[in-house]
C-alpha cells in the first residue's frame, strides 16, 4: 500500500489577500497607536523613530513569518488543511500599561528616557518569561487540570 503524501495547509488560498490587508491594517493601526502613546508622553522622536519603530517592524515581520512556518509544519504533521497562523503584532492595551505605568513613571523619577525605555524592555522580558513558564506548567499539568475539571 502506498502512503498518501501529506499536503497540509496550502500556502495561498482564496481570501488570503483579503485577510492579509485586514490584518495589515490592524497591525499598522496598533503600531501607530503605540507611536502616538509614546509621543503623548513626550518621549524623544530619536528613540521612537530611531529605535522602537524599526525594532517593532522587524519583530512583527519576523514573528509573523515564524508563526506561518509553525502553522505550516503542524498542518503537514497532522495532515490537516484547515490550520492558519495566529495574528502577530503589538497589543495596544499592553502599550498603555507600558507607556503610562512604566516608561512615564521611570522618566519622571530619573529624567532619563533611555533608562525608562530600558526598564520597559526589561518588563517585557520578565513578562515573556512568566508567560513561557505558565505555558510550560499548563502543558505539563494539563491532564491533572482536565481530571479536576471533569
């Protein structure tokens, strides 16, 4: 018996262009909102446009590609054609917290925009670690959680 080759999710299907422009406009709006928040707290333009915007654009592009590759690999592994990548981009509610809860207070205390920005970056690393550890714990203990819930 010949094994059927897995085709997985197609790289492009009808509706992808519509989805791309919808997601692109959402991500662009979120990036512009983040820039506006940083400008609203009077962060220097040299930091916003010289450091933050290029890094955010690069991370959004690379993150979206990585999510697409992960979805493709999973679709091939499971021989499914109904998978798609998660949208990837900035979280505007999170940006409010970072701008007004971290960057602005640190700048108010120190007068140093670079230190305020660096503190926000450190916060994001800590937040990422907490979320990663939480994911790992849920993955490890998911069967226990399922037994308790049912």
